[in-house]
C-alpha cells in the first residue's frame, strides 16, 4: 500500500504533464524573444538606418560646406574692413589683395606703397575654397585682385570678390564694395545672373 501522499502523483493524467511541459516551453520561448532581436528585425533596422543616412548625408554635407564658405567670406570681409581702418589710421593708402596660387586662395592687407607681389607672408583660406575669377572684379593685375583705400578710407571704383567651394556643393558667397565710400557688404549666389552679369551679389 502506497502512502496517501503519493497517490495524486500516480494518478496524474499524462495529458496534464504534456500541457505543463508546453506551458514551460512557451514561457521559455517568450523569455528568449524578449532577450533580443531576431535576425529579421535586425536586418529591417539596418535597412531603415541606411535609408535615413542616405537621405540625411547630402543635406548635412551641404550644410557644413556652406558654413565653411561663409566663414571664408567673413574672413575676407573682416580683412577688407581692417585695410580700410589702417588707411584712415595711418592717413595713407592701404590695400586688401587676394589671389589664388598653386590651388590655394591667399589674401593680405598692406600699404599701397608695397607691391603685393613683394609680400612673402599671405594668409590662407581653406583648401576647399576657390576664387571665382569670372565673378570677381577689382583693380590689380598679374593674378592679384586688390581693393585700394585712400587716406580717407574711400575707393576709386566698386569691387566684388566671389568665392566658391571647389566641390560645388554650397552656394557661392561674395564681398562687395558697392559705393565709393568703401563700405563693404556681404552677398550670396543669385538664382540667375543680375543685370551686371554677376552670379553673386
């Protein structure tokens, strides 16, 4: 005679044991699914991330390039103003000169008594920046563009200096001297050339 406490175990139906086993396996499978992603889910995520990156990268690159061109524009603008300030302070003609040499845009401010070609130390813009010769109009020759200020800070003629990124990703930027008082201003690439034929104004 078996003890009464063992009788329930002997009389337990087989179907109940199967159900218990299936229930245990189901819980284990659920825990396994919660532990991480399936291969299909990972592939879907990778595809979505790739699509988003392909969409965002060109816009982000254009934004960064535009900022770099604008930084170069601001550097030129500040240098032109500095040349004008020096002319007034020294009460003598001063110049801002810019050129592209060996694939590098360089600029310098100097006394008009010294030829730009004779100056050794030039400041350099980013190698990614180019000088748009077709949309640059100043005094000067031998590949050097100059803006000359007299002792009052005035200029003889209006000028425009246009720069661009060499990859042609961002819009062109320019600095203009649009009156004889030597007042400098910043401009940007136009949808189409203006009546003077300039693409930047």
